[in-house]
C-alpha cells in the first residue's frame, strides 16, 4: 500500500489512491473513487464512487465529495465546505440519473463552510471565500464572496489579492505578473 490510512478509515476495495496520500480518522472512500498522489483527506471525509481527485489535493475535515465531482491538482477544500450533485432534491424522488457535474480546476481554494451548487465549474486558482454560495461558473483567479457568491477581485496563484493598475498586477509574495483584459485574468508568460 503506497498510501497511509488511519485504522478507523474505510477504503472500499477497488478505490484507487495514489502514493503518498493520507486518509485520516473516520473517512470513507468508495470503491470507484480515483485519488491522486500526495493528497490529504482530513477527519470524517467521504469520497463517492464517481469522483476524480488529482494530485496534491487537500480536503479538510467534514467534507463530502459526492458523485459527479472532479477536483483537479492542487485544490484546497476548507473545513465543512459542501458539494451537491442534485439541483432539486426530494427524498421521495429518485434523481441519481440527474446528477450535474461539478469541476474544480487546478489550484482553486474553496473556503470553510462554502457551498458549491452542482453544475458549476470553478476556474483555475479561483478563491471562494468562507461561507460563500457558488451557483454559477467562476472564472480563473476570481475572488468570490457572499450569498450568492459575487466577484470582488482577483487572487494570484500564491493566494494573494491582486491590485491592478493599467491592467497589470504583481503578486505581493512572488512578484509573478498578471494581466487583466476585460473579465479575464492571466499570468503573464503562461500559455493560454
């Protein structure tokens, strides 16, 4: 076994978990789950069957990643944040054939207690603030807060707020350069 699992965790036969990953107390990883290398699943995390998780993903305590959710590399899921997979659930109506796909792109952060309503795509390095409710797609590098979530700015790859002047910004921590053209933020020198 190339990954580590706490004795109280349940990993169903057939689950794929990459080298160097850690599955902590009271987790349940379903048989069809695909989890990359160097991931960390905090206490009381549930991973569904139709879930794909990239490398170096951090899922904090009390998060359920339900079927039809994809997390790309380097995604951070804060404590008790919520995914959904049925848009209009009813206990008495079976809707497993109506799951809406949710995709969280590389490097995005989903803050503590935020909710991502199914069907949304969260862009690369987007930053969803604690407690926000995301109902629609989010563009790369966007900083989103509130209920419903609205964009209030831009974040660098390093997780620092960007301040643009004449369409250009520099990450305060790394000095990486960014360009803002309309509603699109890109890292200068990065291929599109």
